[in-house]
C-alpha cells in the first residue's frame, strides 16, 4: 500500500496554482511542525500529543521572533539602521 502524505499529495495536485510564497510558507510550517512533533515524541515518548507539538511550535516561533528583534536592535546600536529594515520583518509573525 502506498502511504502518500496528504500534504504532499495536495502540493502535487495544487502546487502549480499556489503562489510560490504561499507554497514556501506552507512547506516551512509543515516541516517545522513535523520537527516539533518529533521533538515531543523524543521528550515525552508515547505520552506525546499534538497539543504538545503545537506548544513546542509556539516556543520555536517565539524564539525566531526574539532573534529577529535582537537583530534589529543590533543594527540600531551600530548606526547601521535602515528605516526599511523593520518593515522587512514586521509582518512575518
């Protein structure tokens, strides 16, 4: 029996019609959530749940946002601040 992932199947069917930035974002979220699920299973074993994986995903996203904010602050401190720099990241999360 062929075990085709529903996400991959949907990408195969709809991929040509999905804008690249949407497709790339969806793949990133899917892969990151899959990684978080593996993390939950690694730490909690058979007690791992999807809710735990989503909680881990929230932590990952918060860490990314924190790192990006720190990058903006570093640029400001070094007088290398570009007014458009904040706009590049402001709507990502």
